[in-house]
C-alpha cells in the first residue's frame, strides 16, 4: 500500500532516534561496566567487595517471592559475570530501581481506584451461581481493585476489522469525550477514517485524547505524529519515549488497547491501530485478531485504566484534577445478561494479575479450556497449570501462529510444545497466517479477551488490560470461533510429544534459559 513521502520521512526519523538512543545507552552502560571492571583489577579489595555483593544479591534473588523461571537466569548470569550481571540486574531486573515511577503510580491509583464500586451484590449473585468463577472475580476485585459488573451489554468481534468498524460507528455518537490508548499506531490507510472522524469531533467540542507507546509505534510513526495530532486539536501523549540516557523504566511498555466514548461505551481487544491488523497489508499471511465492545456500567473500569497511565506518565503539568466528570453513572442496559469484569495489570505492583487469571481459568476448568496466543513463553508455574488441567481430563488446547512475526520468539514458543504435549495439552498452529488474538474460553461459561500474551513480557514487564466475561452470549460466540479455527490449523501435538533431536533440544534450552530477560 502507498505511503506518503512525509510519512516515510517521519518513520525514518523515529527509527534513527531509536537507534541513536540505543547506541548512546549501550556506550554509557559499557563505560560504567569498564569503569568498575578496571577498578576491580586495580584494587583487589573492590573485587572482594563485588564477590560479597554477588553472593548477597544471589541470595536476595533466591529468596524473592517470584517464579523460579525468573530467578534462575539472573542467578546464572551474575555468578558467571559478576560485574556485568550485577549491573544488568540493577538496570532491568531489580524492581526497586523503578521506585520513583512506582510511587507515582501508587499516588494516582490512590485517587482513581476508590472511584470504582465494590459491587458486593453482583459478586454474591455470582457466588450463588458458580463459586469457582466467583473466586476468580473476587481475586481480581481484591488484588487488582477492579469490580465485577452486571447489566452491561457485550459484543464480541472475531475479526479486528469488524471491531474497528464498530468503533467508528460508536465514535460518531460521541458527545463529551473520547479516550484512546494503544500500543501501536500507524499513520496510514486503516486509520485515515478514524483520524478524520476525531478531527470532526474536536470541531464539535468533544474532548479527544490519544495515547500510544513510543516503542510499539516506533516503526509506524515519527516524532512529528504527536505534533500533528495536537495541531488537529487532539490531546496526544506518548508513553515512555526512548531517551539517549540510561532509563530504568524503559524496559516497561504500555501494551494496553482501550477506547472509551463518553464513559458509556468501551472497546478492548488484541488489535492495534495499524494496517496489518485490518488486512490492509498482509506481511505475515492472514492476521487473526479479536475485540470486545462493552456498553453500560463496566465501562467505568476502562475509563479508570486509561486515566491511570495518562496521568501517571506526565511528570509536570497536564494532570487531571476532576475525575468525576469522566466517570458518569452509565445506565443498566435492558436485556444485558451475565457478568463483566474489565481489569488491568501493572509491572510495578508485584501482583501478576494477567498470569493468575489464566492459571485460575485452568484450575477451575472441568470440561475444556482453549487458548489463542501469538507467543507461548511461560513460567514453570503456568506450564504446571496447563499440565495438571490436561492430566485431570480437561480438554486443553493452545493455538499459536503458523507464520511467525519474530523468528527467535517463534523458536522460543515452539520450545514449550514438547513439555505441554507430553502432558496431554493439544498444540495447534494457525496455518493461514499470524494469530495476534489473546483470549481463552472455558466450559461454555467463561472467557477472556484483551492484550495479555502468554509470554514473559506481557505477564511481567508490560502494562496490560483485558476483560473477563461470564454467562454472556460472547462466551458461546468465542467458542464457535475456536471450533471454526481448529480445522484451519495443523495439530503438532504428536510431533512434539515424541521428542526432539539433541541439537534442537540444546538450542531451545539455551533460548528458554534467557527468555525471562528478553
């Protein structure tokens, strides 16, 4: 598809800045490493001190209440290369290094999260109906602070193009505000109607905010895109731009995908705002992605999720002082059935909400639990949950891409097949192309849809969001989609359950060892 000269120039400038920043950061890191390494050679007492610190840090990591898959790579790296290992751990492994940002998020969450209702009656109604699902919802409410709702209408979109079309129709009805937060935005064909519509709404007096991740959008838009949006009257912010200096927060990215319209209509899902998600281009075959529309009280949680990042990432000025005007009491939707629970996950609070939701789905499943994920790079705990569900007689299936977008990550994904297949998990690869959807469905009663991949970056390093649905029509619709997808996939369970060559096994073990550090 065509791209303007200006667009190519902007993207090129963005990539150039990223490359320059990466080189500058590497040079700084190398200088610091060489500085302390040379000191250690010159002053023997410093080497002894490093050895003591190395032992203490290794013990500290060993004693941390995190999955062993996250501990082992750091321990091995630090023991093998003390100076380098300690430096890297201080940069990206030690959560305390994000103390400033964590406090900033805690401050904004103290203002925002109390504005969500507790909805004890809804939880009690669910408890009477299904104690297992109620336990999952209680966990999300008590530890992620996002309540469960009733009286919210849900519509599931098995194709991202349908989701975008529905968004455009709902955006036309906006009267007060529009909030949009996406990991990646491409200033190209697919979003031309969207930007034209946002421009019209700004002219009509609607407040429009657009928020995107710098790294996620780096290959799509340049630095001038935010200025272009501002010129159109759209308030635009960029999450965590890469700077040519050491930045301890840089490892964390905003992977959320949210649209909120007037606090009454919301969209969540796996798709970004770029051509490949809507079949305008096809770099990896047919792109499979999904989304969900919510109408009613549950949209309040999506609004709070958007306002968290929007306000926490801004260092000076521009913070909201009145949240209530963006949190109207949305009316119950007549005829809406089931339970709806939007939720978000943060890498700064040490609560692995995304991972725990998936594990609880597997633990509560009695008949089946089916998953789609673009990447399958999981912790030992999650691998155990998959295995135990399958060994308990649950029909556990996972769909991954047949055409990869990242070859090394694809190799890592396949390295997990054997362990799962040997324990009864059925593995499918989507042959038409790349599946970017992140969802699961279980027992005809429960499903999730959102941004959370089954990989370390999503589960441990990114800001994510999703929605849990129970007893909604969308659950059956998602199951129907799965049933239609399986014949389009090649099942590779038998191929991997029967073993791998020693060379392949060794290569995959090395990749898996350092997967948590990627």
